[in-house]
C-alpha cells in the first residue's frame, strides 16, 4: 500500500496530493462502501468498552467481520474476500495508531478512523466525530484534544501532517467556548486548512 501511495508524491499541490492518497486508502480498504448506519451497528459490538479501553484483536474482528460480510453480500465484486478485507483494515488501524503493536489502540481511535474513511457527508462526519467525545452535546478541551490528536495521525501516516498543523493540536483547542459549541467549532476550527481537521474536506468520500 505504501508503494501505491508513493506514486502521488509527484503531485505538487498539497490538497490534491492528500485527497488522492486518502481516496486511494479509502477504496483499498473498501470503506467507501460503508455508511454511518453501518458504522453505528459495527460500533454497537463494542458497547461494553469505554473510549479509552483497547478493543483488542478479538474486539476489532468481532466488530469488523459482520461489517465486511455485509459488504461482501452487497458488493461481491469489490469485497472478494471477507477475511482479507478484515485483515487489511486491522493492519491499517494498527499501523495508524499502534505501529509497535503494544496494544495501545483505543476504542476511540478505532471509531475515529472508520468514520473518517466512511462514505458520509462531511458535516455528518464532523457531527459523528464530535459526538464520540461529547457528553450532553458538549465537549471540554481535553476531549477535543484527544479527538484532534487521533485525527492528525491520518495525514501523518501518508506523510502530509505538516500541511495540517503537524502534531500540535493546541491551537485548535485553546478556546473552551468553541470546544463546547459544535456549530462554532466546525465553522471556526475544523474548516481551516491549517487545522487538524483541515484535511477532511479533501477526502471525497
């Protein structure tokens, strides 16, 4: 997959280059076939775990296997092997959040990556991501920072993090008022090209 993505490095403009890499990843993982209701069903299988806990290999398999079985039934020509699709997705998630395989991948990280690469409208992704860390419609700076830190790992994996604020998420979480208000946070923080979520609009999924 790394070799496949490297071909896009010749693209000069960062937004186009990032979009092409993310789209290639999305299609390779078959996540362009996944919508939000399918993800909600997938995540329900982890209902007994908090966001900070690790789903473990067993938890990821139990969540992803029914998802890709459903995709295989609907799109047999695109998802030819359920086992291969599950294995590829799990390896991608581990490379993204736990490259040393120390068991550090959290339920929150698992959900974030799948939402980002799903086939959903941009605002629906914003709302779903925010709700992952919100309580009663509000999220404090700490939880928003956790969300943004995980999100920046995605362009980082494809070598484009510097264009979206690097690993420092503090500029996006300095205002607790913005962090608590979803609409304002989307408008003032996430929509900026230099923010940790600035890459999401270039993901054509």
